């Protein structure tokens, strides 16, 4: 992730260490609700929600974005109004190109 961001010349505005700062359900949902698009990745599989049109509901979203510890999965990154949970280099390149 860090290598990709450096290569892309991305500017990090805020960085939070997930091992030190916990984002439980309420905080995670705040991030989602402040976004227009949610992308959740697991390996090469990507789930995309246009939140204004197809908001699946808080319980389903939490199942996708929280890890086994109940904390927001890492990495999580906001790119514009997009929230991306998990790392998929192809998806990141596509979103960065749109910005």
C-alpha cells in the first residue's frame, strides 16, 4: 500500500494507524455515510456500492468492512468521495486516474 501511494505521488492528508486507533461499527459507518461510493476488496474480488442508489443497509456493510476483531479492515482509504476498504492495485489505479 505504502509503495503504491509513493509511486502514485498521492498526498496523504490524514493517516491513522489501525493498530493504535480503533474504528468500530459507529465510526466505520460514519466514514461510509460521508461517501458516495464504497468499494470493498478481498483479493481480486471487488464489491462496489453507489451508496445513494443501492445502499445495502448498515448490517450488510458492517459485515464487509469490519474484520474479525470488530475493527475497520485495513487498509481503508478515502479518495475524494470514494471509500475503499482493502487493497486492490487495479482498483486504486482506476480511482486515482478518475481524480
